[in-house]
C-alpha cells in the first residue's frame, strides 16, 4: 500500500486523484537518497504521473510547475500548481498541514501549511492564484497533521498566530497554550469558498504517521500527492 487515504474527483472530462502516503515511505530530505528515490518511483508507478517536489521554506510562494526549469532543482516555495495532466504534485509534511486543491478549470495544487504558512496565508494565496487562472469551484483535501490538543507552543506564539487566524487558538489536552493549524486552514479554505474534505489523523498520536514533535529531528516526511488524468 502506498497511500493511507485515496480519493478521486471528476470535473467534466478531467479526473483528479489524491493520496496521502503512509509511514513506510520517507520522502524527507534527510532520508537516504536511494530510499527517497525508491519512494518517488513508487509514487510515479502508482499515479502514472511525474512527481514534482518543492523545497519548502514556510513562505507564501506559489510556483506553476510548467513555468519552472526542473534542471534548477525544486523551487523554494510552499505551493505547487499545474494546469496539465500527467504531473503529480507533492507536499511533504510531518506535523504541518498538507493541503491538496482541485479546481473545476482542471488546475490542481499542493500546499504546505505549517505555523508560518498558516499565519502568512499560503493557502489563500494558492486559491487566489487558481482563481486568477480561471477556477470557479474548488475542492480541498486537508491531510493528516498535528492536532490542536497536541501542538503546544509558547503563549506569545499562540497570540501572534491567532491574531492573524483566530481559528488556530487552542489548548493542549494537558492545559497549555496550543495552535490548531488544521482549524486555521479549514477557516481559510471556507472563507475562500472551497469545499473541504478532512482526511483526519493526528500525526503525533497515530503511530502510522511521521511526526516531528514525537520523533524529533530524525522524523521522516509523508507526502500529500495530487494528479490529474485528462
Ligand atoms: Zn493530537
């Protein structure tokens, strides 16, 4: 099994598929190159589409992959989009929120929304870009991420993020300040007029998922993958 969760959506003649990988695959930059290449090859085989990675920098940059010279390496952005079939867009995460987007225009997107990405609005920035390219209706999948009851942060950090995105304000199960990044992304997607599917699963609590908070600097990375067939 490559994907813990898989879904398919048909818009007109286009079929969009999404999947979220399981712990067996480590797509992180710290994974041994051979293991990561094997994981990418498995994704290419399962999806029948060429995988595209990004070098995630906790910003709000959005890159259309057909405008990027792959020879330059992965772009320093937190969102990839494409209007072409045959490409698989990957967003990699351990506790951050992976978001996949499908537009009725046929365009698709993959977004990495961590604490800074949620605060700075990488998800709304990606939706805006898809709308500028002709999207009317949008469908979003929110992948597994650390839940609000687990993601402890200092009080000042909670205040800073919640002042930008109030829905993120949370408390851990042990009573300390926390952030609910998934709730923040959900609010941003709803505000942007997207239909939303929540895949569920807290990365810190579910052993089958990679978690930075649980496993530390050695943690692997899972991928949210979206691809389209004509
Ligand atoms: Zn949790």
